[in-house]
């Protein structure tokens, strides 16, 4: 059997209720109403795969315990790298992202050298990139990230104080995902990130049944 279909971790309705902090009957109602994918044991008890429970909780913006994520066969940690030399702004972005974006790892770089090392080692899915890094040409850095396959082809969201059409045209020609000018509206930046991670950042494997 292919590895992707090795789904052995299951939870009872009571365990689901405990994880979600609700009554056992509430979890049963979720299942009976088709909100939460489940199957029946030969004894008639409900069982829920870890992947399906994570899917259910993600859709409802419920906080997911790390122990549950570790049991999810299709889970891949999503990462955002903030590349910004302004320590204050970098910190504000990190704190805001951690508040608004659950189950996503936020990492920081404060210069181009540190950014290159983290892109290689952490393979972030999104890079929030300031073009005005000291000693670094932001456009050239974008080109390098886009052209070097070892970086994993992350999406790049540019945040810059530069205010000229030529820079924006160069950025657009590189296929950059989004372009924000400072002072950036944090809620709009988060919305762009959410759109990138939509559908939810998990691959769900559904078992298909046949009535043949």
C-alpha cells in the first residue's frame, strides 16, 4: 500500500470531544450531521482519522494541539520567513502573524546573508521581503530566490518604502506574489498570506467507497 494511504491513527468520539474541549454528545452530533468525517467500527462505534480531525479543526479556526499534528500523516509544517532589517517592524510582524495565523512557523532574518541561510535550511513557503536591506540589492535577491531551485520556490511578498513605478514593474516582471508599500496595513498582509495558504495547508486523503 502506498505510504500516503497509511492512515492508522484514529480517535473515538470521546477523544475528539476532549481534544476540542466539548461534550461527548457534541462530537457525536458533528459526526452524525456530516461536519466531521468518520467511520464506524464493527461494533458501531465512531472513529475519526487524525487527518480528518485536523481538517475539521482548521476549517473552524480551532487551535490544534501539536500532539495531534504529529499524528497527521499528511501534515507539513508551513513556514513564513520575515526578512526585514528594522528590528522593531520585524518583531511587530512576527507577533502579529503568530496571533492571526495559527499552526504556521514564523522565522526571522535581519539581513540578506541570514536570509539566504534560512531560506536554504528552513525552506519557507512564504518570504516577507524588504527590498531595502543594507548591502543587498533587493531586486537581485528576488531573482536569486526565484531562479535557485534549491530554495524550494517560495512565494515572495515584497514590503518596501520605495515608491517608484520602475521598481514595481521590475518586481511584477519577476512573478512576485504581492507588493506592499510601507507603512503596510497588517490585516491586508495577513489576508494575502491566507489566500496563499487557501485551501488549508494540509493535504487530505479521502478513502473512496464503491457500491459496485
